[in-house]
């Protein structure tokens, strides 16, 4: 089973906590030990936002801000690589081609951001599409996809399951609202729809939740299921 896991920076290293990074490395090692080919895309999180806000105040333009964010994602990726040791690629891949090559070498392929204007959400979707992944998992600080921002709307309802096209429809209006925080951005949703990627959006605060979702399909988040998609073989075997 080939899986790409997108780990938010705020989930991996909210306070640069070495125990949290080690716990994520252990979760990924469990997936690899179970026979999964694993690619990981790491976000920037709060550290990236602090750098970006500081740079904005001193006059940096948007491309410069994006590059700061990309640099932070790659630092976070290096933290994870250090925790994974010899199982991981030596350095964060700087494009999906290099990330795919690491998978072919039977390494855990780790990358951060790639290019200005593209979030790590979209990088993960592009990576998953490029390697024909069986599953794409977004480990976020939210526990799934909602019909509104649950931080602002107490009546927001979580979706248990969506099609990729429905995901685009849900995320589109959120992307228009200033300050809105969709768990997956619009470009990522469109790539998921284009590729027909089976995906899961879940609360990644506990790294073991990613293991349960990948190996058994057990989670409390949102499934994104393409029409007529079969369950991954591993889930059927586990049951």
C-alpha cells in the first residue's frame, strides 16, 4: 500500500517538542514496518507564520514571504528526517520527482514546500497523484471537514464522507473568506478531484490516529471517496 501523509507543522512541532517529533517518526516507522510505502509532506505551522508576519512588517513581498514559509517547512521536514534516521531520505525532496525517486529506493520520502504560491496541502496532493498513491492522509489540527468553520460557527457540522467533487464545493466558499481556515486548501481539493485520490482528513494531534487510519481505515475524521472506489486491500485484510 502506497500512502502519502501530509503532516501540518502545528501538528508535528507546535512547540518544537522533540517528543512529539519522535512520536510521529515512530508512527511512520510503524507504517513502513507494516509494508507500506510512505511519503510525508511537512507543513510550516506556527513557526512559519511568525517568520512571515515579521517579514511582512519589514516590507517583504508575497513571494519572499512564501519562500520564508517554504524554508520553514523544510526545516520541519529535516526534524522529522533526523528522528527517522536511516529509514528516511537524507534531505527533504525539493520536487515531487525527487520524492518519488526516494520511494523507489524504499526510503520514507520526506518533503516540505516546493514553490511560492503553493501550500503543502497541494504539494501532498501532487505527490500522491505522481506516485499513484492508494491513500492520501491529511493530519491536521482539525478533526475533519465541516460545512462551516467550526471555530467560528458552533452549529458547523462535520462530514463523515464526501466525494472529491463535493470536497471542492465545500472548500470553495471557505477559500473566499478572509481568515477562513479550511482543513484542505482549494488547489489541493481540485488536485484530489482531478486524480480521484482516496483521502482522509483527520485530527493528527495523536500520531497513532494516522496509523489506525492507514492500516485499518479507522478514524473519526472525514473520508474523501471517489465514485466507485474500492477500499484499500489492506483494510479488507485487517477485517
